[in-house]
C-alpha cells in the first residue's frame, strides 16, 4: 500500500545522527567473548518517528477517516482496547504469553462496531509501521562490524507484528540466522521464558543488546546471556493516552527533535531540552492561539491589541515573529499592567470612602493561607498607614501572623472595612496613575481594541473597563487562552470575552488538561521583569515600576528564555515557510493544541515530568513567595500528603512524581487518592497509578 503521510521531514530524521563510536567499540569488545550478537528490534535496531508507539494508531486513524469518514473515528482508542481484550482472551484460552496482530483485529469490532473492514485496518497499520520505522545507525553499524568479524546475528522481540513484516523492516541489516518474535512463539522477553526457547536452539555464547533494563538486561542474564543496555534510541512511553488524529502533530515534532539531537553523542543540556520543549509543545500551543487570534481579530474588526503583562510577553514575541501586525494592519502593544495595580486602582470606582465593596475586600485579603498580615498591607501600599497598622497588630498580635481561611480571612476583611476611609484614599491615589497610564497607551482612543492574555477569570478586563469606561469611546474585547466558570460573573462589567482552549461554560473537571497546565503556562509565558507594582512619572511619561525577585529572574534565564526562544524560532519558520520539520502550519488547530496539553499534563513522560518539576510559581498577586509547583518527596504524614495534593496546581503530576520514590504503603495511599479525587478522568489516565 502506498504511503499516505502528509508531513514533511519524516524520512530525514536520522540524517544528522552521529554514530556513538564509544558504545559500538564497547559492544565489540564484549563481542570478542561471544559467538552470537542478539539484538532487540524496537527502540534498538529500529525506532519510530513518533514519540510513543501507540501514536502509530493515530496515523492509522487519520488514514482510515480520510477514506471512511466518521465510521472509523475513534480507531486509536478502539485499537488499544481491542489489544487489551485480545490479550486477556488469548492468555485465558491458551496460556500463551503473547498474541498475533490477527488476534487483535478480531476484537476491533467490539469497540468500533460501525467500521466493517478490520483486515484493511490491519494492512494500513503495517503500512504506517513501515513508514514510521527507521534503522538505528549505531546498531546497524555494530551489526555490520560484528558480521564482518564472523559473529552470528539474531533478533529477539516482544511483538505482535508478523515475522515476515519485521524481516522486511530489517532489510538494511546484514543477514541474520534467526528472528524470534514473541507473538509467534507464545513466550516473551518480559517473562524471560523466551530465552529458554532460544538457548535450546542457539549454540554458543550470546551477547544481547536492548533498551529495556528488565527484559533486555536482567532476565536474559539469568539464562546465561551476556547483556548490554542501549537507550540512545528509546522512545517515550505515553501509554496512558488514547491516541487520535489530533495527537500526531505534537508526537511527530517532539520525536523529530529527539532524533535530531543525536547529531551529538552527548546528552542535550537542560537549556537545550527547554528549547526543544518550546519548539514542540510551546510552538503548537502558541501557534494555534495566534491562528485563532488572527481569525477573531478579523471577525471583530480589531485595530489594535494589547498583550498584557506578564503572560503576554511570549505571545507578543511570537506575534512579531509571525509578522501578524503587517499582515493584519493591527497595532500590537505590550501593556505593563497587573492584577495588583488594576484591581487596587479600580477600588476608587467600586467602593466609597465609608465602605469597601465585597470584591475589594476579597482581593485585599486573598492569601491561600501563606500571606502574613504585614504583607497584605504592604502589597496594597498601606504599610505606612499608622492607625491601620496599629489595629492590625492589636487584632492579630503581630504583623507576621498568617490569617487562616476562613476565620482569619474574615477578620482581615473586617480590619480593612474598619479603615475604609484610609484604604480608599490610598488606593484612589494609585487609581489616578493607572488611569493616566492606560490613557497614555491609547486604550481610551476611538476604535476597537482588544486585551490579549492567558485569561482564566476575566478580572483584569473587568478592572480595565471600570477604569477607562467613562473616558473611552472604544470597544474593548478580550481574547484569552481560557476562561473558567467564575468569568461568567464578570461578563456584565468586563464586556465581550472569548477563549481559545478552555470554555467557562464547561466544568473545570471536563477540561482537566488545561486546568492542570495553568501554573506552568503562566511561568513559561512570563516576561523577564517582575510583576507591575505601580507607576511613576518620568520626563512627562508614566512608566511602570516592577518588583524584582531573584528566583524569578534565575528561572527566566534558565527555563523561560530557552523555552520562549524555541517557540519563537519555530513560529517564525511556520509562518514564513509553512513548516518546521514535520510540523506544518496547517497542523495548528485547537484540537491539536488541546491534545498536546492533555499529553503533557494528563499523561506526562518521565522526561517531561523531570522538566516541569523544576518550575517555580507564585499563586498570589503579590509574587512574594516563589516555590516549586511540585514537591519532590511525598510527606510521610498521610494528612499532610492529602493537603499537599489538594493544594497542588497539578495534582496528577504531583502524584506521578511521588510515585517514583513511594513506599508500598505510600503507593496504597496514592491509589486511594486517585480513586477519590481523580475519578473524573478517563480510566486510561488513572491506570498509570495502578
């Protein structure tokens, strides 16, 4: 069957691969004492150009739906479930440890009843595997040198694909003596039983090389086989994600970058890993948002947009790299504002000198149980109001006291309300500077303007509207990554708001991937400067004042900057040339971006978990604390573990990280937490904790 791949660059993934001579020579030295070279096939002798093996089924689904329409939709998920069902039936019926491809496709109709041609689907799966598999240069070189030295060659694989197909895939390798496939023998490497079968047939000493520590190293060694682990071609195992056509763009570009990195024999630096994460995950998410934003700007006839600090920094860089201002005739400005200055400034409009409104009290007292009374005063510019400070000390005993929700928060709100006149006067002065800055940036000029930000609750747009409404004749629209249900209460005062990735009219639980990504998206999009804490007048202009936090600056240099550079480089290529490696500009659609988000935050690979575990974040507007989103070690106290889980911005990732070092008792607790608090997720996701 002819190839139907519509992505560019798949055949060139390994062209820059530099052979690891150190590994090859080490293997040859060990081979001097062996008669037979045994090679694992997948991720050793050959490797796929997709991130995870199951992503092959996504391409099969793409080809099937292009031919059969919706009757084949959902093939990827059905294919995985059919294999699980077939394995259970095969083992119960025969006791065999593995199965054949035909066994799997006999069960497909149970999960995809409207599709009537499983034999054709099996044929297409083989065609996709053939297109996606490439010989690993290191192992190919080793096999060639081994046979020149008179060593015999065999292949051993835990695989359901037929040996005839695998022989075709291995055509570039020297002639071999045997090809052992678990699906045909009924014995596997993962059990170790296949080695007993092999040792009965193969005479001489065997050196086996493979990627899996358990099945390629530990178990064959128990059967007298000398082993050597090879991991340079290993793929990521995102086995807890059900693939569909939308998973392909992220999978292809991510794997492309991994294989391209083999132009160096050394492991990539951490900075390079963040750069690559920007080129893959970041480019798909940001690029998709830009395409959506371009379309919404046209619909609303927007003449100028304001990329709001600090989350708008990366979007502004990407917008410029894509050349969208020139293309659309739209002015784009970076607006130095923050929740702090806007919400505090808007108090002058929503409250009075004798009474503060509910929203103001809630904002002034917001803490997440980690903000002291003194910090609550200073972040609002109230630290020099002596009567207020004295009353605070009298009420809480010390400015260092941390009010606990709900009682402590209520007492703090009462404190501010008792001093409403002082609070109002102080914040009204801040309002004048905020108002002047927004006027200076032409936000009050006639026309149709749009705020662009990551979004979430719509409070920033509500505050801007409150400040500029009386001085502006322009229409103000908001375009965001996502809006949560709370945004609905702000719509009347905020004006029109639209979102690309998260819908305020759906439950947060139904958008778990985006919800879990919030803290990370905010940190990866942020600017190299601190949060806006106020404004000053200099040379007749209003200029923003920034808070600076050493840890934030360090994080941007080590993580944010390389990630953003990767995004911008790929965006520039996509919008100039239409592609970047296998990623096409036409791939940048909302389902593909959402699939990338779900991939990372619902079914993260170990490599992604390692990266994201480095990220620090502050969940409050003061940006005074800056802690890791994930804690490395699981608390020994069960109550503390529950509390840390419930407070985590990424609870699934937190459990995954804890699982790595958890004791048996702790793993039991993790399982209970998953059952109680993550039951809204698909069972394919929660199975990663079993």
